[in-house]
C-alpha cells in the first residue's frame, strides 16, 4: 500500500528527495541510488514562511505520523519535518515582528486633562441668582449712563468755553475797531442809524456772552442748597432713629430712685453747666411712667451742642485759625450787609467743611458726644452694659453732626430751639406728641424730645426779616 502511494506521488519512480538533490532509495530496486543534485535558487529570508502561509491549511497542519514503520525514518520524512520546524520558527518570528511593527505604528495618545464642568476653578460654573444678575445689570446700565452724561457735559462745557472765547475776541475786536475809526469818518457816515445798528449788535453779543458765562457757572457749580422739605424729612428721620434707640434700650429698665437722687447723680456727670441745669429741671418732677420721654429729652439736650455751634461742630481746638474764624464771624455782621455776610459765611464754611484735614477731628468730636450721652444715661439708669449699644448711638450722632454742617452752609440762617420744661405751649412752634394730648391753651411743656428749626431769610440769604418754621419741636405737655 505504501508502495502504491509512492508510485502515485512519483510516477517516474523517484523520491521527493531526489528532486531536492539528495540521495534517496529506489523503492522498486530496493537499493541506494545516486541522484544528481540540481542547484536550487537561494531563497530570501522568510520565503519559507511565506510558502507555508500560502499553503493550504490541511497540508500545513497535517498530523505527523509517529509510527515505527520504515518510512518514518526515511530521509524524505526527516526533511519534511525539518522544513516544518523552520516554517514554524519563521512564522513565530514574523508574528513577533508584525506585532512589534503594529505596536510602533499605533500613536501613543497622551492623557490630556480637561477641566471638569463641575470644577471649582470654573467661574462660569458658579450659579448666580436672578436678583444678583439683575442688580449687576442695573449697576452696569447706571454706570454707562453716568459716563455718557459726564462726557456730554464735558463736551458741552468745552464748546461753550470755545464759543465764549470767540465772542470775547469779537467784542474786543469791535471795540478796537470803533476806537480806530476817525471821528470825521463817523461824522460822514449815515449818522444815527448806523450807530443804532452797531449798538444793537454790541448788546446782542454781550447778551450772548453773559448767557454763556451763566450756563458755564451753572454747569460747573457744586450746589449745596437744600430745600426746606428735604430738611424736614431728614430731621424727622433723625427723630425716629433716636426714639427707637431709647425705646429698644430702656423700655425694660425699672427706676426706683427718687427725683432728688436722680438730680444728685446728674451732679456727678461732667457736662456743660447749661446742660446740667436743663437736665436737672427734667427730673425735678420725675414720674417712672414717663421714663422714656425723659431719657429721650436727656439725649437730645446733650446732642444740641452740635446744632448750636455757630461754626462747624468738631473743628480742631488746637488750631489758631479756629479762634480767628470765630472772631471774624462775630465782627463781620457789623461791617457787611446781611446778604453779603451770609454769602461770605456759607462759602467759607463750605470750603472748610470739604477740607480733608478736619474729617478726623469731626469724627472724634462725634464719638465724644456719643460717649457723653451714654455716660449720662448710664448714671441715671445704673446700666453697665450700655457700651454694647454705643455703636448704633454713634451712628445717630454722626448723622446729626453731618446734618448740622449742612444747615451751616446754606445761604439762609437756621436757628434751633429746644423748649425748656415748664415753658408755655406754642402751637405754631411746637407739636404735642402725647397720646392723650389736651387741646387746652394752658398747657405747659413737660419734656421736649426734639428741637424746632426756624429759617431766617429767603433762599438767597436776603430779606432777613422773613422767617418761617421748617420743623416744629416735639414736646410732651401736661395741663
């Protein structure tokens, strides 16, 4: 059977090894024969592997007979095994080469860190409420409008100044031309008609110049004049703030001291003698049910020092110019007219008020005034923790000081009046704030919780005989 397979594979009776140029056995003759070796072309590296890859899978992976027959040890079978081994090693090397080539061909992608959408570094990820966005948009629009308005005012001011300079040059040139014209030429002219035309043109130019100067002065002036209604509103706000402070601080305080003991405590407080007499008159007929109006009257009595200063409250005492300014304020009314004196007064005090050097002194004086109110009320009520509420009182006192400064830089003069206890009630100057207020004309003032404001003169500081009540005094009356 083996012989038939060999014959079928090699019809010429030669073995496959003969084709390869090796010695073989002639099966028919059963003897060793010599076979001529034909030169085989030299194959390149990897050709065997390619041939094996091109071969059919059945021939490539055919099982190798391991029997102990005679052909297992034949040279052709040995050669076939060797070629298969070489092909397997070449396949393995080619596979490793291909894998290495593919690994090198694939680009290495670096890991790029991208910012997270929820990262805290992203400003856009911070949520904003609608109210904040609306407020930011409103402020941006307001800023843009202010910048546009400022630029428009600057451009108008510049154009007005240029026009004013041009008109001044025209007026000067016209005057010089009229002076240079000979008298004889003027006499030979058309006479009065030409003179009227020239005078009309001159008056027109002067009128335009005056209007331009007035518009420039109006556009560049810092207006500090405040209307009476604004002062009344600010005074009412200050009165309510002081009243709320007294109520929130002393409504739970219980006073068991008599009127004599309270007056003795006031003797120990370091205040102005005038204020001490006023404060003692408040507590001569003291009743515990009226403690809150009494405490508010005490606070406003000390606070009146800021409103009664003829200059600006809080000016530094160590400066010599302060005394000189006060002395000038006393002597100038006898030299100047009321209108001229009021103009000098409000311009001078306004310049002093806007200076940076007195700001620290004003804050220090306001703080001392607030401490004096706290010390006086603590002496009357035996409260030791009043210092915790001093910050709110200091804010109220500072607003009162700023309001008093604003009164002093007006053209008109303002007078502050605090009714004394026992004074007759004046309906045109006072307002009874008692719950059960009596309409009797025989009422007297028991406590004055806020002063009245009286204005002398008109808006320009003229006509000093004119006076009106801007704010009525807040009082508590008894029959």
